[in-house]
C-alpha cells in the first residue's frame, strides 16, 4: 500500500548550503517543495500550517489562505488546496499546483516529524 509520501515521490533530505546543512523536501513539484520547506521548524509547521489545515478539515473555517515565506499562496478548502506563485493571483486563475487537502495535511505531518528528528 502506497503512502501519500510515496504517491507524490517526496523525499526529505539535508542539503549543504552556505556552510550549513538545511532540511528540505524534494519532489517532482518545485512549488510544493518551496512551500513546505518554508516552514522550517516543527512549531511553525504545527502552529501556522497544520492548525489552519485542521480548521478547514474540521469545519471551523470554510477556507484559509496561507502565505509562505517565499510568497507562495495556498488556498486551503475542505477538498482541495490550490498553490499560486504569483502574489497578484486571482481565485479565478488556474493554480500553479493543486492537491487534495488531506494529502497536504499528511505531507505537513510527515515534514513536522522529519524536522523534529535528528
């Protein structure tokens, strides 16, 4: 049985960048990679990413807009999360990437676990 991490071909890796190793995500989609990598600590993932996703999935909010450090915007709704790289996007624009919100939650949880390890 494939996991969400397997389906999206995600790897969590350490890269050497400017005299230090940083933890990052690697997948076939660079927009997803950058958005997730922007949340660099387990607390940030939990407080600013998972809490908002859970609010939508639990019906507390109908939708949330998340903006990462690198200005990638994600509109999270109960079924789908749409990623936009252009800061001046319109909700009528085609997203640069989209995925089921439940999958985004599972990726964020796995990322938080990876950041907490080591």
